């Protein structure tokens, strides 16, 4: 079975899966583009325009994404574009944890079929699919190696549309993508993002009275 057949089979499987959330509320937006691509872009979920046209990233955020891709000297048809959740959440709200977990196995299969050299994650939900502990403010624009897969997190185009500063950050990050592909920027293994443990300032140490009335500092 070739890639096109495998993807069509996966899409049909998703259409028939009655357990998937949002099935009765929105159309399936499976993904589109070059199935032999070097770069795969992954967002979080379709919006209103995407639901209506059954295509990913065709609204204002999609127009910005297209512009960013053209800025690299590429065309939209050169890459593959999809989302984790493949149906529109009501009122364009953030995907719920249960929705993300339900659709993630299908995304894993989709990636496995396409086998891109580089995955560019658009926004924190997509980034955290690969690296749960990552934070967008800290890790955007970093080439990271997740297993054998190179991943490059960037801000979601919709967020960039709301902030001139974030727009410039997004453009700067996009300029690095060809260097990651060329190997000029080598993906690094993500560090173990261990949260810093700090003392609770509101927890007071208790003191215990010892024999003979002497006071001893509490152990905890």
C-alpha cells in the first residue's frame, strides 16, 4: 500500500469512528499537501472556515501561514498541513484534554505514513503533543529531537495576528526552518524539564516539646 492509499484508509477510518468527539458537530478536516514532503505543519484544531471548506488553515491564520511559507521560497503545495484535533471545537474554543487524547492516535499514524524530515508545531497544543513539559515562551524557535523526529515549535499564526511583537518572533523563527532542514542548525535532545521545587512560604515548621519542657525544632 502506498502513502496515498494509506492516508485515504486512515481518513475513512476516522470518518467511521463513532467514538471520536465532535463527530456530530463538525466536518472532518483530515489534512492536505505534499505527502512526500520534507516539512509537516501541525496545528491544534480547525476553525470555522476550515470546517466549512474541510481544509486546514484557510482562514486569516492560514493566509499568514501561506505568507510565511512563501517567504521561505516554497509553496503551500510543497508541505503538508494538518491539526491534532481534526474537527472544529464549538465557538473555536481550545481543544479539551479528552478531545486531544482521542485524536492523537490518528495523528501518530498520519505522521508515520508521511514520515516528514521536520515537523513544525504551530502553537502550544501541538508542541506539547511531542514534548509535554515544553513551554512556548522558552522553547519556540528551538530545533528539538524527539526520538528520531526533528521538531521545531513556533507560535500559532492566530496568536501572531494579535501581536506585532509576536508576529516578528514568528517571522524570525520561520527563517530558521531551512537551516534546520539543511543541518546547519542541529536538533538538540530536549532537556529534562524538571519543575523547580521551592519551599512553601505559608507552611510553618512546627515545634514539639521534649521531655522536661525543652522545645525541639520540628522535623517537618
